[in-house]
C-alpha cells in the first residue's frame, strides 16, 4: 500500500536580507517529503540551515520561494479557519528547554496555552487534560502548579513535549530537542518521543547534528551543508553506504565503541573551515573542503538525482 505524504517541501528557499545590501541564503531549493507516521531526520553542522528549514516549514518564517504542503494544503497560503487547522496540527519542540518556557507562568498555564488559543477543553476538563499530558511524558500531577525554574533541563524538555502534544497534533518538528541536555538524559527523551509516536500516531521532523542519535530515531535522513541538501535516503542505507563525501566525513567522525576497531579505522577528514553563507563557493558549495573535488565542481552546481532506489545525492561523482 502506498504511503501517504503528510508533509511535502517543494523547492523551498529562504533568504535573509542583511545590512549593506548583503543577503544570506539559509535554505537553497530544498525538496523532500515526510510520510505519515515516520521520522525524518535532518542533520548537518551548526549553521547549515536545518533549523531555518524547520521554522520555515511550520510557518514561523515566510519562504522566499517554493512551498510547503501539509496534507495537500499550502502552509503559507492558507488563511482563516484553514490556517488555524494547519497550525493546530503542526507543533514544535524547541532546542533550549530553559528559554522556551515562560518563567512567569506555572506549568499548568504553559501547557494550557495552546488549549486556550484553540478553545479546547474547559473548566475541570482542561486541568484533567494537563494532568494527562504530564503523566504521558513521565511527570506527575503535583508538578502542574510549579514554575520552570524548579525543574531540571530534562524535565523542562518533557514539559515542552507535553505542550506540543496538548492540541493533538499530527506533525511535530523537534528542533535539536536533546542538544542542550546531559548525555544521560538524551536517550531518555528520545525513547519517550519514540513511545509517544507509536501511541499517538505522530509524524516527526527531527533536526539534530548528533548522527548517532539521529540513526536511533529516524526512518529516513536528509543531510544538509551550507543551505543545500546533499544526500537523502533511508537511515540504515545512509550509514551502510553513504555517497556524498561530506556524509562520509560526518559518519567517519562517529567514534566506534571498540578500542581495537577505533584504533585501526580509516577516517575521512574534512580540511578547512565552513565558507561564509553570505559568499558561498561557486558550483558545489562543498568543493572547497572536498577531498575529491574536480574542475567541474567549481563551474556547475551538481544535480539532485536518484542514484539508487530511494537514495538521492547532489554530487558530480555520480553524474
């Protein structure tokens, strides 16, 4: 049976205008789809544009060009009741569990915010819903009247997850939800998200730079570099057979938990620094750091092409 495309990102470009007539293209002609019930991982170095892509998808930013469809409807062109319906079904878990919760509101008020805006649940039913959500994420009823400063980072992120779930969304964008947490807590939060996905039939866009954790949670993965999507395929296939030199270098940087194997392992090292996104290289944006760059890489931007079943890559090596 053909899987349903819940989110479709088509040629999405987001450019920011800076001072002195300069511009920064944070997302450059990005295209991918997310199927209902799956987790799509979006990875890359800091500053590659993955968070901007996520924020543009959900409507926090207006795209410069391209479009995003949610369940067949345009996210950015919808208005009125249709816009409200889409917004209710698309929620976000933010990166910083300390900055994303209002310190002047107690936990009940924070979680109820979405319920108030959408006119959902009233009176005692609303409080019952808050308690249900707290228990769903591993917290307790008595936590409802406390304030954010009384919780640890991991607990705060659980509250952020409860807030995102409050209005029964179908799609959640998790923008580096574990990067600010202790390593011991990261796996707990990821496992919680996987459990909730099964129980609530959720679809995730999971944005991160930790490739090992992304593999653990994602069905498919897209790799970004300097605003461009350079590779995309199923999670297992990406780790077993990476095609793009950048992906190969990222994966080789993941340590192997075996001293003997780690000692004799060959690594693909990326030389140099990430170029400025204000003045990116011509042709392939990765060419200035690529160990196998050719003359054509400086002259032409590589095509986004399918080199294997469901395996897409933008690299002149495969043309």
